[in-house]
C-alpha cells in the first residue's frame, strides 16, 4: 500500500477509475442525462452526446449501461472510431458476434440482416459509438443508412454518438445533415459546479473508509477552479495533493498544498 494512503488511514486509492458501475457517483445534472438517454432509447431515438475531455461522458455511459433493462435491448459498445468504413463495419460485426465478410457491402448486409432478426425477436439494438469526433468522413457518410429503414418508417436501431464538442461541429456541416437530422436527442455533458466537486471528494473518500474532511474548503475551491470541474483532472490533482500533504506530514490538504501541486503541474516534468 502506498505511503500516502497509509498516512491518511485510507482503505485504498480514493480516486482510482477502477469502480464498479453500481458504485459510480453522479451529480443531479448527469443523472438527468442518464434519464434522458433511457427515455430516448425507450422511444427508439438516436442521440448525440458531447462534452469536453474528462467531464464524465464515460461515467454517464456506464450509468446508462447499468440502468438499461437487459430485456428488450442489445447494447453494443465501440470505442475504435478511427477505422475506415469497411473495417468499421467489420468491427461492428465482431461486436455483434457475426463473422465479418470480405467486402463493405457484404458486411453491411450481415449487420442489417442481424439487426432485423433482433427486431423480430423483440430485442432492440443500441449501438454506442465512443470517440465519434474521430470518425472518418466515409463512415459518417454511411451511418445514416443504418437509421433509414422501411422508407424511414421505423428505426432498425438506436445510434448513440459520443465525442468532444467538435463532433457537433462536424455533424452540422451540410454533408452530414442527413445523419444529423436523424439524431433526435442532442445532449451535452457539463463539468461539475463547485458544490458538486466538494460532494464528489466526500463520496470518493467515504468509499475508502474516510468520513472526515481531508480537504479544507478553500482548498476545494482552488481545486475546482484549477480543474474547471473536470472529473478526470479532479482525480489526478486531488491524488497529487494528498501525496504532497503526506510528504509534509499534514492530515489536512490546505490551499497552499493545492497551489504547489497546480504550479508544479503547470511547469510539467522537471
């Protein structure tokens, strides 16, 4: 066990990303996003979800996975968005448990046929595509075809495109308007507000057996300001601050500790 963890008498690393889905903490706005995603999928709508790096998009998706009823839905997750169109569909085949074919047309036929079969079995497919801002244009050009079935009379599947804000910029280009017009829900993940940052620190510390405040209130305020409410940055700088406080034999992270950590982080490796 790390020295700083022992110094604060913690049962483990409070800011690790290795957390079970059911133990995830989400503030009220992110819970509302999960509810809206569930509502969209129940309506067989497709969605675009954007947010800056580290604000909690993946947490929202994991909470969605936990909350989505297994009866009636087949969730397929794809995180490699940098593939060309044929390889993209081949990867989708593998994710669906299909044998990928040699040509793009054959792969697309296999995917669409499988999705139709799921529909006959009353299982609705949800295809969640992470890092969608990195999609090749030829893949974007083709995705709307998956959402156009029986003369646009009903949906074969729900497509959930997730990415950085530039994804929205790409989708609004004239070339991509056909796809964008079929993404009926357009959602955005915001960073934490100051009160949420304080609550997040308390929840993560409580999970490792600490029920006392380890961060002074002005230290929390500075941490929030430095991270702009991005969860990933909070995890990283809060961990560094605990290490620094332990080196100083302190039992409380105060504002000056956060200031040193932020300054060192801004300088980069020495």
